[in-house]
C-alpha cells in the first residue's frame, strides 16, 4: 500500500514539474517575441523599421518636390501654348 502512495506522489510531482516547465516555456517564447519586436524598433544602421521610416519619408519628400517642379513646367507650357495664336 505504501508503494502505491509513493508512486501516486511521484506521478503528481512529475505532473507539477511538467506544468511548471510548460509555463516557463510559454514565458520564454513570449520574451523572445518581445525582444524581436524591440530589435525592429531600435536603429541599427539600416535594417530596422526605425531606420527605414526616415529613408521612406525622404523619398516621399523628394518625389513631391519633383512633382511640384514638373507641375510648374507643365502649367508654364500650357500657359505659353494658350498665348500663341
């Protein structure tokens, strides 16, 4: 009878250790995911989101400036064409 009690206690202890290990594994996976997200938001010289946003913003500003110049040239061309007989 004592053997059954010890085996039951051992089985319960193994189940408890398994549950703790599972919880620790889940916490570890969450920490790894958070660390990866933080790494994307920190400037690292070119590969992160934090580095990409200013480059994209600069390209948009350059393209908008080129569009303004082209629009002015087109408007001048249309105005010049309208003045000719």
